[in-house]
C-alpha cells in the first residue's frame, strides 16, 4: 500500500522467514534482524531478476520502554496489550533491509536502516478495547493495533513518520535504494527534505 501511494513500481513476493523464531532483547536489533531475514528468505520464484534486482524486507516492532510488545497470540492477548499501551507514549521501530541481487540471484550488496516513531495513545475504556479487538484489526499486528485503519482515533500524537508506524518508512527505503544503486528511487517524490519545501526533523 505504501509503495503504491509513493508511486514506486514493485512486486510483492512471499518470504520463507518465520520471524517469530528470531529474538533479541533489544527492539532495534530485533527489527533489523527480522527485516534482514525476510529479505533473505524472499521467494522470487520465476520473477525477472534482470539488473537492477532489489529485494526489500521490513519489520515493525513496538516497545514500551525497554519491553518489546509483539503481535498478540490471540484476542485476549490483544486486549491485554492495548490495556498496557493505552494512555502511554511508546516507540514504533521499523527495520529495513535491501538486497541487491545479480541475475543468478546472488546477493552482491546489502543496506540496512531503521526508522523510529513515538506514538501517544489516549486512555481507552474497557468497552473500546473490547470493541476494537472484536473488529479483528488487532489480529497479527505489532502492538495489537493498525493506525492506518481505525486505530488512529485512539492516537493523539505521532512524533516521526506516520509510515514508520504503518510498517515501511519510504524515505529510509529511498536512501537505502540510492546507497545500493546510486540513482533515485523510481517513481518516488520526496515529501520531506530538500526540494519539497519542508524540513522537519526525522527521527
């Protein structure tokens, strides 16, 4: 969705990576390691690998202080997670890993990057939590919510990139793409930084 909005041509492929098997006590390392494993496990099948062929993996981790908040095991766990996050400011960390492949599918260059946002949620009543969990939006979501859907009504502030919270920071991807290929990301027009007329602080 985010790459479509940015006008970046791409193909979505599955990954053989089981991200839940990758652990780390540090949220930033965990996000990067999982993103790298997703990229390395990409199943390219019969897709065209003519140069430049670049594979992107991304993974998002939620942290409350030093505690990593993963995806809910079930809806009871989702309700418990939201009960802990509501009324707090927590970190959302998205790791990115880009692999440049040759025509044989061998990795010839790699670039990694992190984007971090701070999300402040308002207090939620038990009825609000129950209704949100029942909607199914919590299922399989880091932190048990999806800000790009209806959870934005519970968020009062985002410090950093909104797309970081969604799960892919386009500016970070554009930087990694240029680092690997030394040309701008095709189709992408920056919304921040020189040339856009806006110079917000990126975290």
